[in-house]
């Protein structure tokens, strides 16, 4: 999480501020630095640090504390946004790509969502409500795969020329599955589009 309005730095930026190469920083200074300055919670690939704390450490000054109260403008990773919205990280990414929620912003080579966007996603009613309590319907309780509908929408957009062709590699990365599974999702999406009744 990046607290609202806080500038952030990667390790290469820290080394540059210290006036040394990244290799020299890792060899001579990194141990003392990490003992004093902790990465921002949830930051991975790359690990990032609060800029104000980095500057204070390099100046030999006490580190300013990070905000402790959550704010609507906090920036969250897909995992953190999913935890707030009570959905998976892949659902956050898929909803953002399909325009069902805020698209997020790019920072440090990855996408982040505001806490407000994640909370708005949490407030949205789920599309699948399941069977009513006491229902005598004996049909299997199979939850529809949201990925099929999402991919069908993207395939239609590609066919209409509104986006580049959908690939199994793209879907494998989006949904964190193998390309073989992604191909099956694409096949089901095409089948659902073919079997859908034509609009009158």
C-alpha cells in the first residue's frame, strides 16, 4: 500500500540519492538501510520505500511516521484491493480491464487502485445470488464462470475492431492460469457467443 500523497522510491533510486551504484549500495549500505527503513506494506516486484523516510535516513535524521489511518486515496495493489472488495486479485484486474471499475494507475511498473475504488467494488451487488433458501430445485449448484462472459465481451470487441485480438497468453496472465486453461476459457466464450439468441 502507498499511503495517500506519499512519494515513493525503488532501491535503485535510493542508491542514486546516496551517490553510489546499486551494487555498491547493496554491498556496503543495504543492511543498515533495511534495518532502519522498512518497505511499504504489500510492495513486491519491485520493493518500494517511502521517500520521506529514505531522505530522513540518508540525512541521519529520525524517520517520519507513516499514516496509520486508512484513507480513500491510499493506493492498493491488486491483492490489497481484492481484500477490501472481498474478491480475488484476478477479479480486480479483470473488472478494471473490462471497465467495470476504476482502471487504476501505473506506478513502479505495476497497477494500483485507490481504496475508494476497491470499496466501491465491494458495494456492488454480486451478479450471482445462488438459489433461494429452502429451494427444492435439485440442480447442481454450479456457479457461472465470470471469466467466460468477460472473455466473450473482449472477443466481440476484438471482432468489431475495438481492441487487438485476444490471446491465450494474455488471458493466462490476466487470470493467473495456464495457457491451456486460457484456451478452454476462450473456447467456452466463443461457444456462449454462438449459442446466444440473436437480437431482434
